[in-house]
C-alpha cells in the first residue's frame, strides 16, 4: 500500500515540478531539444487530453474527480492482485491528480512537450501527467484483453472438463452391449 502511495506521489511531484520549471525558466520562444523532432513549448490547455473540448473546466474536474476517486478506492480497498492492473491504475491516478491540480489552481493544464517531427499528423503538446495517463490507459486495455482471454480459456477448460466427466459418468451407467448379453445368455443356458 505504501509503495502505491509513494508511486502516485512521485508521479504528481514529477509532473508538478516539470510544469513549475517550464513556467519559471522556459523562454517564450521555447527550447529545441532535438532539432526537427522535439522541443519544449509552453501551452495553456483548457481542454482535455491534447486540447480536446476546450473550455469545459468544471466538466473535466467533475469527471476526473469521480474517476480518480474510483481508481484510488479500487487500488486501496479492492486490492487488485495483478501487477499490470496495479501499475495502470497508479499511472492513471497519478496523472489524473497532476492535471487536476492545474485545472483547480490555474484553470488550465500546463503542457510543454512538443513532438513536432510530423506536424501534419501530430499537432498536440502534452506533459508528464498526459504521458502517465496514456501509458496507464494502454496498460489497462492490455490487462482487460489478457484477463478476458484467460477467463475465456479457463471457461473452456472447465466446460471441457465438465463434458468429459459427464461423458464418463454416462458411459459407466450404460447397459451392457448386446454382444455381451448374448454371451451371458449362452453361459446361462449351457449347464455344465
């Protein structure tokens, strides 16, 4: 439990620290990290991930709060046994809390990672919280797919086992075959 709390706190801290560093030290023109590929650019995002549905602050705060509380409840009270599920929920909760802090305190989310190698395909600027949310969502989808497949396989094995047991029970309760009946009658009619 402490490891989960520490991991969520570390994500929130890293997210908020990087946003503070960007707002404090990044020049207005931004900073090129890899020419033609990656730069740091300050953006105030009033929408959801990647700027979708701008100006719906209270909607995002409400929906995010419910989702974060649900994930935290599941993590700490349901205690999922799967490491993959735990990791995905920690990433989602940490990223959600990081962006929630911005929305509540600033009215927007600070984005700064600008991957501009393919400007016709990728137009969005994002932050550490967005990265955690995206990876957490992918891991959650992977968990759901693999657990569904595992449950389906277990169901087939169980159904197959039941059928085999049923067939075996039915075979043991069948009357003797006619050939055996004829041999039994011959033995009874031949006095020795």
